[in-house]
C-alpha cells in the first residue's frame, strides 16, 4: 500500500473528513485531496503534521500491511 493510500485509510478509520484534516493542517481541501491522491509529494515535515493530526507515529506509515493491522 502506498503512503498516500495509508493516510486516506487511516483518516477514514479515525472518522475524519478531508475537510477536517485539511483544516488541521492549514491546507485547502483541494490541496489535501491532492496529497491523498498522491498528486503532491509529501515532505517529512508535512508527513509529521499528518501523523500528529491523525494521532499516530510517523513510522506507522512505513510498516507493512494496512493501517488496521498495524494498530
């Protein structure tokens, strides 16, 4: 599973909308949507922000399997 797919899946598991997460990250909904679709490269600092907003460690996104299996 690709990084942007893991972010989307974890967001859905946490019950957040794209609008919720975009607001938490200080992004437009469009910019956040592009991030989730893999159209935008993630910087380490942005990934740290996403992880914090989702309440998970950054390393979570680099583990094998799906977000459900990693919790």
